[in-house]
C-alpha cells in the first residue's frame, strides 16, 4: 500500500499530471465525431437531426456510465478503474475506421463513448490526493482535459484533409493505447482513499433524492453539457453559416473549445478563493448575455424612407461570432470548476458518487442538445436556433439560483465558504 502523501508530494502531482493527460486524450476521442461527422454527413446523406444523433451517440454512453464509474472509483480506486476504462475503448476506436453504414457508426460510437466516463473517475481520484482548500485547484487542472475537444479540432481536420476520415480513428486508437501504458506507469494508489467496502450501490444512489444535487445537475447541464454540445456542433455551424473550409472552421471552433478546457484550472482557483456560489452566479449572467446576442439570426429587413425603400442587414459576422464564443467558452470553463467546488465542499466523503451523478446530468445535456439543435434546424431552418435553446436553459438556472441562493448571499462579497441552500 502506498502511503498517503503530503499535498505537495511527488506522488500527488504525478497523479494529477498523468490523469489530466489521460482525460485530455479521452475527451479528444469523445469529440471525434464533431470533425469526422462532416465528411460522414455528406458520404451517408444525413439530415441535420441524423447528424446531431451521430455526434451525440458517444456522449450518451459516456454519460450513462458516469454514476457507476464514480461509485467504482470510490470502492476500487481511480488507478485501476481509469486504466481499464481506457483499455476497453481501444478496439472500438480502431473499428470505427471500418464502419460503412449509419447504424455501424451509432453502435461503435456507443463503445467509443465510454471514454467520456473518464471524468467521473479522475475527479474523485485526483481530489483525494489534495487537502480540501486545494481541491478546487486540483479538480480545475484535471478538468482542463476538456481541452481535448480543441486538440481534436487541430488534429482531426489535418488528418481528414491529408489522408481521409478513416485515418482519424486509427491514429486515435494508437494514441489511446499509448496513454493507457503511460497512465499505469506514472499513477499511484492509496487504499485510504477508498469508501468502505460495505457501502452499497443503492445506498449511494440515494443522493439522487437530494434537491441540492439536482440543482447542481441543472447547472452542469449548461456549463458542461452545453460545452460538449457546442464543441460537437460548431465546426459544421461555421461551414454552413459562413461557408468556411473545414480546417478554418475547426480552427475558429477551437476558440471556444480551447479556453473552455484549459481555463478550468483558473475557475478552480477562483472558486477556492471566492466560493463556488459567487463564481457560478456570474458565469450564468455572462452566459445569458452571450447567448442572447448569439441567438439573433441573420436578418434582412426593408423600411420605407423619404428616398424610397431601403434594406438593412442585421447579423453577426464571423469575427464577432467567434469573439462571443470565446467569451462563452471562458465563462463555462469557470462554471465547470465552480460546480465541482460545490460538490467537494458539501459532499467531501462522497465525491465519487455525487460527481458521477452531476457528471451524468452534464453528459446527458451533451447528448440531448445536439439532437435538439439538429431537429430545430430541420424544423425552422434557422441555424442560430441552437443558441435560442441554450438561452432558455440558462434562464432556468438563473431563476433557480436566485430563488435558492442569491437572496441568502452577497455575490459581490468575498465569501470563500459560500454554501448552497
């Protein structure tokens, strides 16, 4: 048995670094369809709803396994669970290159999606190696592995253009296999971090009855679910809305995905310093403003003037659109960290289970939203309808947060011990 280290020990930081690397690779694989789905859409003749289902399928599995993975991490330890999880995905990733029918991609995508469950393993695994006052920072650094979505947008388009889409799953399978080996070599296990073996699955699932947990699920369905959904949706949005090449579209889409991942560590630090409540409240308001502006569709209208009819155009150009997405990515990076700071503050002895439940809600948001984006586009023909939907979801969180928290806290005051109602 490895002795429990001090906060600054080599083992603790080794676990944090190698877990963050592994999560980055897992997230890169999880977001694979966001890029290769574009040539597949043309090859298979998919409509927008089918495209949404294709991109969202891996997210479904990654979401559903989060609760059991969080519980198993509490019981068996993050090292063994994380290693086995990544190893299982390697054959499925490789087989993706040989799929030819739409249903092939859906079925294989379900197995590839297991990589998305890695968050519920790594979060409690990493957090328990650090003291409570630094857990926000540690979970924020680990959560920066969300930037795998941006890495995917840099790597996958280059492979698609140079070698065709089939090269992407082959390269990703090799990368995942290498990551499994590195993780096993440099991670550690501490038996004192485990939940007592007599804890039952059904006992831990009782947390689903806690209204506070449900509230955190709703928050996370925006800051993480929305992040996943838009990361999958943005490349094709740029291609369709602005007529960009897939490589340029992916590069601009990374302006949302990259800060949405790497800045999560800063969100963890801010949550440690000012409290999860304060950070989350401001995240929701920034999201509300950005999504309001992003929701406005490209519009031409004609008015009668003294000189006759004149036509005006209102709409976001590609630069303004990208700038707003960049700000939204930063806000959601902070929000993803602050939601899990809530959890580490209020459920220190059950982080694995609670993070699994909240992660499930966020992942389900990432599964449902792309399908709804596609359905709304097919029904309305308005691309910005995706942002209209997200704008409405943010309203729900703002109202819920105001009724249960804001009236009991001063959000402008330094309050590191802020707690939810």
